[in-house]
C-alpha cells in the first residue's frame, strides 16, 4: 500500500511537471497572423510584367531559395510559404496586392517588395497595420527612418550613398573634372543626382551638363551627343541595364573616352557589359557590395560555391551572371537569418526587433569586408561599397571598402 | 487604305437602341440592392476592391459616353484620370481641403481640360484622333514628373493621401446599434453614392436632346451638321463631360489608394479602360461595371493560372471573350433578355 | 552650329529606326485600314527567332532569310486564325484583339528568352561611317535598307498586279470583289507582308537598342507618329516622317529651354498633331474624299 501511494505521488508529480513544462513551452511560442507551428507565410510583390519585368527574376530566385531552406528542414522546424504577387510596377496595383497579402492571405510580413513608387504607396498602410515591410528592393534613401516608419527597412546601399562615394572619389582624384551626367528621369535617377550634388557639396559646379531620359525612349544616342558637346571629361551613367549598355556602345562609336562611371545597378557583367562589348568597357568605374558571378576570382570562395550549388540544384534557369539573381539570394539569406533569430517568438514586433539587431552578418554573396549591421536607430543594413574598375573581362576591385555616411 | 470613304456605309460604331440603353427597372434595383448589402458580409480588402471596381467603372462609363455616345475614339482617358487624381491629392494635402469637396473641383478642372482638348481634336477623326489621344496619355506621366511642378506634385515620388474616416454623424448613428463603420466601408458607400448619381446623370444625358445630338454626330456627322446640329459644340462638350467624369473617378481612386504617382497613370491604364469599354459593350452604360470587373479581376485570375505567362493568359481570355461575344456584355444581356421574353411568352 | 548639325545627324540616325517601323505600320494600314498595336511585338518576336537561329549556329544571312519567311507565314497565320473570325465584328473589338495579341506575344517572349538584354549582330559593322562619329556604318546601312524597302514597296504597289489588287481590295472592296479579286486573301497577304517588313525593322533596330522583349514598345509609338505625320497612305511619307520625328525630337530636346529635355516625346507628338490639324491626311497622304 505504501508503495502504491508513492507510485501515485510520483505519477502525479511527473504529470504535473510534464504539464508545467509543456505549458511553459507553449507559453514561449508567440505568433502573429501568418506564423504557426509548422509554417511561416512571407509575402512579396514583384514586377513580373510591365516595364520593370527584368527584375522579376529576383522574386523567382527568392522563391527557389526558400524552397532550398524548406528542403533542408525549414526554419526552426517551420516551412516557409512564399506568396509573391505581380504589381506590374504600378502603385495602385501594389496597394491592392499588399492589402491582399495582409488581409486576405494573412502573411506575417512582406519581404523585398520592389520599386520605389510601389513601396512608397504601401508604406503608410504597412506602418498603420503594423506589418513589417522588410528589406525593400529599392535603393531610395528614404527607407531608413525608424522614428517615422518603424515597420519599414531597406537592404541595399542607398543610391545617394553610392553617388556620394563617386563624388568623394572624383574630388580626390580629379578635382578639376567637368562632369556630364546621364540620368533616368525617375526616382532612381533623381535620387542619384541628388546624392552626387550633395557629395560634391561646394564643388557641385563640377557638373557641366545633365541629361535626363525616359525609359520610353528607344535609344539615348541623342543625349550622349549633347553631353559630349559640353566638353566634359567625366561621364556618369545613372542608367538601368539597357540604357547603360547603349551608352557604353555609343561612347565607343563616337570615340569619346571620358572617365566613365556607371551605377551599380547596371554593373552586371552578364546583363550589361557583355552585350555592350568588353572591348568598349575597358576602364569603366563602378562600385559593388556583392560578388559578381562572372568574376573567376570568386570561384573558390566558399560563399559563392554555395550560391552556385544552390543554382544548380534549385534554380537551374537562373543566370549566375545576372546581378539580380545574386541580389535575390543575398536578400533571401538575410530574411532567413532574421527569422532564425526570432526563434519561437514569431510576432511581427519581434521580427522587426531582430531585423534591427543584425550585427556583422555576412551573407554568402557580399564582398569580403562588407557586413550587415542594423540597430534601433539604423535601418540601413548595407552601407558599404568598394569601387572597381573594369579590366579585360571582369571587374577589378580597388581601394578600401568605403562607408557611405554623409559626415565624411 | 480608303482614299474614298463611303459615308453611307456601316458606321464605325454601332448605335445602341435607346430602349436597350440601360437595364430594366427590376434588374437595376436588384443590382443596386446587392451593391448596398454586400459590404456588411465581407472583409475590408474585398470592400476596397469593390470600391476600385466602382471607380474604374465610372471611368469606363465616361469613355462609353465619349466613344459609344458621340463616336469619338479616345485612348487618352488615363490623362484625365491622372489630372483628377492629382487635383484631389494636391487640394487635400497642400490646401487641406475636405476630400468630398475636392471631387467637384477635380471634375470641373477635368471638364475644362477635356473641353479644351476637344477643340483641336475637332479636325481629327478615327485613327488620327486615336493617335492624338494616345499622345496625350503618353505625355501625361512626363508632365507630372516635370521639375516646375515638383513642389505641388511631389515629382517622381508622388504624394501620399490621407484616407478619410466616416463622418461623425454616421459614426454616432451607427454606435446606437453597436456597429462601427471602417474607413473602407465608408469610402465604398460614398463612392457608390457618387457612382449612382453620375450614372443617372449620364443616362439622362444620353436620352436628352444633347444625347441625341451626340448620337446623330456618331452615326453620320455630315448629315447631323446638315440638320443644324452644332457639331463643334457637341463634340467638345462630349469630351468635356467625359473628361469631367473621368476626373471625378480619378479623385476617388486617389483617395481609395491613398497615393498618387506618375507611374500609376501610364498608357497601360488608358488601354485597360478601352478594353473595359469593349468587353462591357460599347455605348451600353450598365456594361461599364462588367468591363471594370474584367480589367480588375481577370489579370489576377491570369496571374493565378501562371505567373510567368500571366500576360499571355490574359490575352487568351480576352480573345475568348471577343470571339464569343464580339459586342461585349451587352450581347450577353440581349441574349438573356431574349430568353426571358421567350419564357414569358410560354 | 556644330551642335545643330550634330543633333540633326543624330536625329537622322534615330529617325532611321522610326522610319523602318513606320513602313511596317503603313503596310498594315494599307491592308486593313487600321493600326495594329501588336506590330511591334511581332517584329520583336521575329527578331528573337533570328537571334535564336544564330545561337544555334546558323550564319547571319541564313537566319535573316529564314526569319523573313517565318514572319511572312506567321503574319498570314495570325490573320487567318485570329482576325478573320473577327471580320464582321465592330472595329473596336478588332482593336481589342490587337491588344490581346500584344499581351500574348510579349509574355511568351519574356518566358522563352527572359528579360535581360541580348547583343544582336549587325551585318554592317559598327565603325564610324565615313569618319563621322555620329553615324555608324550600321546606322548608315539601316538607312540604306529602309530606302531599298521603300523603293521595293513602291514598285510593288505601282507596277505589279498583286499590288494593284491589294490596293483595290483595301480601297473599294465591293468593286474589287466584282472584278474577281479575293479580298479576304488580300488582307492575309497584307498581314504577311507587314509582318515581314516588321521583322526587317526589328533586325535592324536590335543592334542599336539591344534585344529584349520590351524593346519595341517605345519604337512603336514613334513609328505610329511617323506614319501618321507622313501620311498613312504613303510609304514615302512614312520614311520621311520617321526622319522628321527623329530630328524634331532631338532639336526640341536641345533647344527648348527648361522643359525641352523632359518633354521630348510630348513635344514631338504635339507638333505632329498640329500638322494633322492643318493637313489632316499627313504631309504626303492622299486627302480623304468623303462621299456623302
């Protein structure tokens, strides 16, 4: 009888402990809409059609990357459900898709939505609904305002930041230069131009000519003619891939050889330089924060090897020479890191908290020395770039990793 | 290429008989009842989509008046839509005007704009007019981005618009029955009210003397002018009215989306509105909503079927529609009417 | 003064692009009395086909001729399959059909060949033409081919029986039928020729603007504008129109202060509309006589 009583107490004690521990485990798991024990729903908006459809490949890369993570067991045991919609680069459509994702699909967050107009359109909505608008796919400078928009965070170095680096370089290396700028007449081009002028500061008179073009123009040759006539000896090309290639080609045809700087957006070897012709691109300058798939120097780099393996297994259609593919991989990897850091607390507030606590995180595809850092007052994950010069058939990095703060 | 055009040949645009110009009274009431009742049962997001349905329906209605009513092609409605949207946004954000008041202003501004555009358009017809309106639509985003206007328009960045809450009176009445009206629901009913008003106005316009003048011009311009109709006045009036309604639609759209930017008002919008008119049935006002539903929901359906080929799927669906019902939803309605008549006779 | 000549020359160079496209536009207009929105996409698709053939190893001229044949057949096929059933439908419905065709072709091209730009070879080389740094040998070649095409079309319409039959079928279909002309097949022939001319335009334009699915969007607008300016009934007018549009645009961008640069296209279009208001049939078009 005595033994039965002991057994009885032991059984009760055991079950109470079990209950207590399981309920405390339950108590540690916190979910907002879109997160459960088995699944995390991530929303995304990309231009799969329309004028910016070339960037749709970013969404495809990210979908493939999340497939890879799921095949490897998911994040803390949860599978990613990646829901990506097309907005055709139209802000009203982006608003519709964002609302659909948040209110109909009930995603936990929207990751890497692309395009400044689309992101500006949904920013207020996302912040009022308190849904993270994470790692937006645009370099506009305004995504780093944690006080006013605590739920919106950028990822890539901002256009103004990049432009300031070029300005710094020019002031140092060619202080008497006459600069001609060809820029796309939209938020991307205008942001850059502002960064250039801010970076040149008192010396912004170095800019002797600026020509804006519209993406509806078939060819920008007329603009180049005008810029050459201004007598400039530095040519800055704030252009998207197609027009960057046209500019490189036209400059060669005209036998005009200024110091040619091209924006990082169009520095892709496969997407721009190769079609334009390697022989025409010698000596062009640009800046980078990620490794280039076309550059053989990274062939034995462990990070790039993982990237190439990923392509072979999960995204064979992906072109390693396309900068957008490399971009998608890096952004997706950052997203996975943040979700891993969340553990079992998958509330939206915690997602933002973890996103704002990245310290020296290095995705596989960033240049050595470039790291991701965020804090409660710093919503710009990547702030560093290194300049590079095109030689032979690839980019050669030179100089130090430069930080793009305005203060210096 | 016809160097010699036979004016007595089949006119480019079909006349819609006056009887068939609207739905019967019974059907209209049923549709209206549905439109009023359903927001109580669905989520805010669907209400938002329905609001956009009404907004684009208004724009297609305006195009129906212009093309189906007075026979003038227009591929440039997106320009008037944009002007209306920006007028509302600028007045709301820079002048602090109440959102409801901005709509008549937007409508008026666009009416004048359309009327003025109609002047040079008088000398153009058919494909030339299409090109001129196409040019207007292409020019509008670039005008909106212009540096001169940046202070008001926000330039390439656009303007963010504040969404209004339901007015105090409505809120307090509803609180008696423990109901709360969300911003989306309020905006929907507000849009519905305006849509109904404009629809009734348009139907009456097309049934009036002016409407008959429009249609006379559409069917045979020379004969109309020979009969004493002031062709120039009515043609420009048609442009003005159509632009005005599109402007109101644009203003409502700006409030619903809470954002205006040049990228949202490209030639793609003008082409979509045109497609909406064709699918709904040219000149058939109730078809405007069917056309609007087509241009909002079919792209989503196409995307659901295949993300990579969403454009192709959309094109195929469009082809199917125009093969099956070349005259648009009006044809479907006519067939349905026909069947109902036969049943009644039994 | 030098800037002026430079801009005029550059305008002629880009104008050649528009002139090419305008010829295809005029061709289709001659056949069906309408502007086909999908003309540019068809040209782009043909250019991709030729690119693909070259990727598979065929030499340039073989690929060129095969593509021409394919485009001609394709144009006829599209007309027979998709637009003949719509012959009795209202015109606006046909226009909706063109738009649907545009969407389908653009989307398919994007799926098959993706949206990154591709280099496209030119048989004329890219060296400066006659030492001028503004016009390359390719652009000179483009102008040359356009002029040749123009002459060929002129001869076709003026001096061949089929050309005469096509003009008759488009102009007075009733009478043409009475004389035994199969008007339905004339329309199909018109489509085929327009598609073939479009493919030539595409293959000439691609080396300058780089090949990608969205390359023809802007070009088509300019092509329409050029065709309308020159007169939709006149291939000669289309070519002149193309050059004029290129020149006007460049000069507007250079000399109109402040807004000239940002409003190049709208200004060019506004000028065209002004011309139309004065001369409704375009510069070289035959005035339309309306029989009451």
